[in-house]
């Protein structure tokens, strides 16, 4: 039995199970008809037989599935088994590799940094080492992105590297790739005792990273932070539950987010719990036109509860939930199943979050020396925090 026959049997079964084959007297636009299925069969066969290049039934079926999902909205997509595994790794904040960052200097590739507890660190690779070859292929003349891609792979697979520490002979190493964590929260102290936290995207652990970052800066200071800046500029979203946890951490009460959906698992209404992290510390959130999805949920919750001042430009406007529905063959369907609303009932989809304070665009690099000018977003956030603290 070929793929086409299996597909038709499945389609007939689904239609019959749902009462989906239109009967005489029913609205023909409401359900599939046998004629609809015959049309699909005819198109499938014509494409398979007469397309300019030979194409397999499996490729045609994949195209049919992708075409169906793409017609729904820009965010729904079909993922094959490998794409689904990569998606899961990204959601967990990890990738399969050796745990290094690369840089190019004078047309040569060097190890910029080695991540702690990574295969690279265990193998003795050092920051500053020059990378000469990957799996016997010289990196000279290759693009940095190609070399980076060559280092990635399934955990447990082996990779050979030739490296050279300055002043020493080249050496060959055989490493085994592993899951390497990718941080999503970057922290620094500004204005002596204000913590600035850039959240690049949301993984399932972003809320834990943020709380640990705040606690680490306070331990370094030996006292509480006098203000917190959440930098969500360029954050495309990701897993929404950590964004909700972060909102909860800064709120003691009030609604955080709710959804509307006909898919029961995504009908939610989440309110803040008492006794969370930092409910009094002055808080500013930086956003821009690339701030989207889970990042907009976080900004909207803090704004509607009068907990934070939002600074920047109107956000992207992606306020929908994509549920990931695993399929039997290891693939998955990422399907839009609900829309988010802020606590006050504002629609995020296509509307975005309007900042409390619009930040003028930063000057072009050829008009100002960035080493002399403070970063406009951080500077605006600091001025706001000083005002919230009542500094004279």
C-alpha cells in the first residue's frame, strides 16, 4: 500500500469519525465530500506523474501537509522528527556540541570562550587556541558559520579537532559531543547598584536564570539592588511559562494573562501569588519592535499591574499560543490554538504593547562615538529608576 492510499484511507477515516463526509442535503461547504478527496487524489497523481522533475510520493505528501499548515497563519508549522528534536533542545536551552564560542581574527578562527563543564573544557581546550581543522578538513578559507555548524551534532557523536595554542605545536583531539546549556539571561551592574538583565529568549529555565542572576549581583554587592532593568529588546519569545513566572516574581497580586481558545488545554487564566521575589524594587522594562510573544506577555502583565515602566517602541504584536502536538512517527505539529490577552483585556496580536515612554531611535554609529555616549535605553531606564526611588 503506497503513501497516497494510506493518506486517503486516513482522510476517509477522520472524515467519517467526525461526521466529516457531507451527506445529501447538508451544506457542502461545511465538510469534506468524496469529490473533494477525488480532487486531492487527482492533483497528487498529476504532480507525481507530470511534474518537470521526478518527485517521490513522500515529498509530495510533505508538501501537502506543509501547504495546509502554512495557509493557517505564519506561526503554525509541521516539524519532522529531527526538526522536532532540535525544537525541544532549543526550548530546554541546550544544543548538541562541544561548548565553545568562535571568533575570527586576521582571517583565522580562534576559540573565543570555553563553556564550563563542557566537552571542550574537559578536553583541555583553552580560550585563545587557534582552530586548524574539524574532522580532518581545514577551516582556513571556510566561513565562520560553516565551522560553527560543523561543531554541532547529536550528543554522543564524535568529532576530531586540530588546534594550536600560541607558541606550541598543533595537537589533535577526539571529543564526544554532549548537550551544552545555552544561557538566556545576561546580567551586569550599572550605576553601581542597579541590575540590568538582558533576556535574549525564553527557555524553560529563564525564570530560574533571572532569579539566580539577581541573587548573584546582590551577593556581590552585599545589599539589595536599588533597581532592576529587564531588557527584552530583540527577544522573539519562546516558552511562555517562564515569562509568566517572572511576572509572578515581581507581582504580589493581580491577573498576569488569560487566553481565549476552543482547545481546552490552552484556555488559561493566571494570577500572581503572594510572597514572590522582588515586589517592591523599582522596575523598568526595555522593549522594541522585535520584542514578541512571551516577552510581550511579560511586559503587558507588568504594565497593566502598574509594576513596571515600559520604555522603548511599540512591540511586534504576536499574541498567540502555538501548541506542539507530537505525532506518532516522531514528528510534530506546531499549531496556533489560542490568543493572549493582557490583564486589562488588551489584544496583543497585531497590536503589540505600547510603551509608557517612547525612546527615540539611537543615533547612527557614524554620528556618535558609542564609547563616549551612554547606551540610550539603559540611560533612560536609569533616569526612570532614579525618579521612582525619589532621588534628588
